[in-house]
C-alpha cells in the first residue's frame, strides 16, 4: 500500500482526517506493506503512528532532513515540544527506514534511532528512454569525442539558485568570456528558481556584453524535452547543495552521455567514483578550481569520452531498478518484523490531547464553571438557581479567585414541578 497523504502541516504532526482515512484504507485493503515515501515536515507523524497500528510491515523511505524539521517544530511549539520529541522517538524505535544516501541517514539521526536503517541509492528509469535514442548517444557509438567539433558545450540545469551552485557557474562563464583563446566554450542554463539570480543572469547577457557570447539562458523546459536536449552537450556542471540528499539530475546527465562535474559532498557522489564515471569538484566554492577542471575536460576529450562510457556502465551496475534496487528492497522488506501494535484509539487520544495548543485550553476554574452550567441546563432544577448566581459572579469578576463548593448542596426533586 502506497498512501498519498494530504501534505499539510498539522499541529503536533497529526491531522485527524488523514489518520482516520488511512486507518479505514488499511482496514479495507489489508496490505502486507505500508511504504511511506519521503515524509516531510511534521505532518507524517500521525500517518506513521496510524500505520504502526496495523498488522502490516511499515517502511519509511527518507529523502530529506525529517529529524531536523521535527526538532525545529518542537522548538517553535514550546508548549508541546518535549511531548512531540518523545512521541517521535517512540515511533522511530518501532519502524524500519531506508535512506537514499549515508548523509541523509546521518541527518535523520538527530532525534532517537530507527529500529533498523539501511542505505539504498535512488534508481534511474533507463527503460523510460527509447532504446534507439540510447544507442545513438552511447559514447562508444560516437566517432567524435566531442558532440560538435570545434565547440565545447557545457550545460547547467535544475533549480537555478546560489544553494545549488548556479552562482559559481555564472562566475565561470564570466571567467571564460575574459579568455579569448577559449571563445569556443559555451554554457547553457535550463530551469527556473531564484528570480533574483535569473534576473541577474538576464541583465548580464545583453547583446553588447562579452558574456552573451558564452552564456545563454534557455528557460524552463519539461523533463522529456530536457533529456532530448542534454545529448547535445559535452559536459554538465552540477555543484548541488553540500547536504543534497540525492540528485537525479546527475543520473539524467549520465544517461544522456554527458560527462558530469559534481559536488563531492552531495549524496549521489557516495555511489560514484572520481575520474571514473564523474569528476568531483575539488572545492565547491572555488571558481578557480572549477575553471581548472573545465580546462582539463576541454583539453582531454578522449579522457572525457571514457568517463562518459563508464557513466553508462555505472547506471546499469549501480542504479538499475530491476537488477539492483528491487532485490535490495526485497531483502530489507523480508527482514522487517511485525511487533505487537498499539490500538488506533491511542492515536485518537493523542490527537485529542494536542488538537489545540495548551494556551488555548480553558482554565480549570472555567472548566468547572462550564460543568456546572451544563448540569444546570440539563436538570432544569430550580434549586440550582442560586449556584448559577455564583457561577455568574465568578465569570464576571475572575475565576481565579472564585470558590464554588457543591459539597453540601442538596437537591430534592421529588415534589418539584418543572415546566
């Protein structure tokens, strides 16, 4: 069972209709496995808690910093922060998890430990690409080491922003524009992202600017069209975030026969080898080092072609869904044990307890007053009339100092005539 829960930020991580809907779905479908993919924010806590009420195996697939988000949420909700962390630790201790990289697993070890945790790299759907297209772009079937003899074409694509290293690519383009001997190197940008960065790019590549001869902004394009365009390039530069869990963009470029310069600290780099199937950046923040590596690629096209060939082999040997990933997942799923589960009532009880922030709950004195009022409404006994004045007085002049004693109150309704 794969359950697409409503992605809302629920108070204390519990959204009532999500939990009830999942509980009902589990009851109807009776799944063997509940796979919760890439939980985000604190909303999935209720989903995980509900899943653990069932007799199914439960697996969380981590792709982001869930622990960090829960920890930050606990700090922002001081009234229930301790209870929230306590609850999450309890849930983690009952559930199995897989992460897309070792770095992702480390980032999800800030609050408690999972019952069991494994690392499985993400997969690439090579079968989604046409086989004929693959044959055309395979490096060994290309007579020329460069795609366009006389030109060296570089591409940078994805979310265009400083965090992903796009500013470094812009600096590189400016460096190239100042080197007349390298006037046959071009850089194309694809994607959307930080509007201020994109505006800066557009302003820098006016028709009169030397940078315009090097850098072109192609805008956003659909993934199928992007994959179709990537095979026209010799090199992709993808610095990525240093804490990037996993980047499919690297695999996309590799699948299109493009050599990749990638940030060495990103999650996908854990499964790749420098100077074999990719090129690791020496210093992710240094345009000098990046320019040095680009010059090496430009001056060694045969070596670059060999890297592209190895990249194809790595896609098959490391990232193929059917041959590599599914067998690993099957082994992990087989070893998930089903412990005695708690009742769904406990989920609802926790939900009721934290439905509203404690500061919004009525004070004990007001709760007592409301109880008396409700009793008075339901009984309609005239002898409670004097108690009503006590309550009314308490409400009017502050419940903190009110004392309402019902200990010696006697109510006799045997001869009472009530309309």
